[in-house]
C-alpha cells in the first residue's frame, strides 16, 4: 500500500466515520510576510498597492503531499492623519492527496490613530470557499474498497459555501499584536460527509523589532493557531536584519519542524522570502523537507499622512 493510499484512507476515515472538524487553513513559516491571509485587519497596512505571491510545498518525497499557494493584492482607499481605509483581496489554494480547498475573499479594514500615536485596525473579509474530494483520481489497493458507498458516492464531491473572517491589528513603530477568527460561518459540508464541517480557527500573532546598532536589528515573532478538535499550532522565530536589506534567522513549530528563514530585499519595491522546514515529527522520517517562497511587490513612500514619515511598523514585512 503506497503513501498516497494511506493518506487517502486516513481522510476517508475522518470524513465518513466521525465528526470531522478539521480545517484547511495551512500554516506558513513566513507568516510575517503574509499577515493579510490570516487577518483581514492587515489589509491596507502599507500605504500603497501591495502584492504578495507565495507557494509552500510540504513533505517532499511523500506522494499526495500538501501544496499551498496564495496571491493577494491590497492598498489604501482614503487616508488622513487620524484614519485610513484598507481594501484588498486574495485567493488561496490548498491541496493534499484527493482533497483540495480554494478560498477567495475580499477584505475591508478601518484604521484609526490612537492618542499614544499607535494604530488600531479592525477588518472583515467575505468570500467563497470551495472544497473538493476527488476519490476517482486514486488507485485503490483493494477492489472491494472501491465499492464502498462512502467512496462511490463521493467520487466528485464538491461544495461551495460563503466564508467570513474578522480580525484586529494593533501596531506602533516597533511592535505589533493581532488576533483574528477565520471561518466565522462554520458551514456544514453535507455534500462531502454527513458530519463534516470546517472549524473556526483563531490566530494570534505578534512581534517586535529590537535595534542592536545602526546597522543590525533583531525581530522576534510568534504565531498561535487554535482550532477545535486539533492540537494548538505554535510558531516562534527570530531574525537578524542587516541594513533593512538582508534578514536571516530560525524558528520552531511545536512538535513538527525546525525552520530556517531568509529574506532578501532585491529592489526597493521587491523582497523575496525563503523558508526551509526540517521535520522533527514521526511522519518526517519519510518526508522531512518543506520549502516555502514568498514574493512581495510594493512601492511605498514616506509621505502618507496616516503612517507618517518612517512611521510604518518594522516588526513585520
């Protein structure tokens, strides 16, 4: 029995024999470069058009392994010294074996400047999610398994449902903290399984930049993902930055991976981030490696009245 079949049978057992409350919101090692995907309040944090492209390939060497991609575009739509509005959208796809999940969302964020000079944002994202189970793409080891009603009835199971996310984001020049709740609608996927439903996911995130001298700085950050029915996922990382051009560091994801991180500012308007995950879980014996690339395309200046000259938080990208 090959690895893809083992993965498939695990998914079938989850979907057809119990209340499956899993979620497809994939973790990303470069979460500082893709905050908009996890928190709609981050839309418009940059005072200009901001495009992000990312791909993450996990468990290399494992047939049917997870593959995640995303693309986002955001910007400001109105601003003053004390308030601003952010608007944007993103599309994200996650695939694992016969399962696939595509999210498309449009987000709006309202931003205000607090009396202490810090900034607070509240954001809401609304969109559609498509879940798809393609059992017919698998070669099953036992012909009798293919006759199981749970499999026959699901050869092209597909469902599209609305999705709603909410988030809050606080930042000053050196620190940020954010909280969001993804999948507020928590729709039931009866077309795939009688008791199948994606759970709400709460994402907590924060970070800080510490100036070491004129050229070097250190950026510690952490992210926690809390989902009903799943273990808490916790990421912690730290990166050293030289001249705001090159950043290198390491991170740890609880029980699953050690992470190497690199961020390079290629041009004033373009940055590239790379992450390498070395698996430390039991599953990693056969598939230790994961790779992630994120590209940031943006062209901002220091004349934005809301952010102010050099006022943007440098604790995240």
